């Protein structure tokens, strides 16, 4: 069964160089990658449901990430999609990263983290959730 990940830049955040690089790296690691730009959280959840993804990676580089993640996690919960792994990345302050992890985001990656670290985490978490 193919592993599928949705990588997204929410709202009007156009700083997409990093997430596009991750899309290539996830693809090269054997994932089917769905990429979206400029969606609000409820639309991201809808795309995730329609595409049947195992994981969602949200990249934020211009602020507003707390509201996006709060709305996304609530939208996934309301759709019964708690098993979808959510990771964040971009320019997210450490205190916000801790708050995101507390709300269920698996990990928050930032400058200096490697694509391999993100791929490894998502691969492990998908394996763990499919074994349950």
C-alpha cells in the first residue's frame, strides 16, 4: 500500500521553497505527494480526506500558524481522522512548537532540521499507526 502525504502552505503564505524541496524528497522516498497552496485549514482537511493521506505536513513561514493548526486539528477530529499524522515546519517559535505538540502535532521542524528527519519521523509514525 502506497504511503501518501499532503504537503501544504496555508492561507497566503507564498514562501514555498522549503516545502517544495520536501515534496521532492518525500516523493524520492517512495511517498505519493499531494501539494496544495493557499487553502484554509478546513479545506486542507477536506483535501486530506478526499486524497486518503496518511500524513499532513503544514509549512508556515509568515505567522498565523497557531490558528491554522488549531482549526486543522479540530477539522480532522470532526471528520474522525485522528490517525492522520500532522507535522509542521517553517519559521515557528519554540514556545509555539511546544504548544503545537501539546495539541497533537507529531513534530515541528525548522531551520537546520533535515528532510531525512521529517521523512524518518513520518515513515515511523505511519508504520506504527498501521500496525495498530
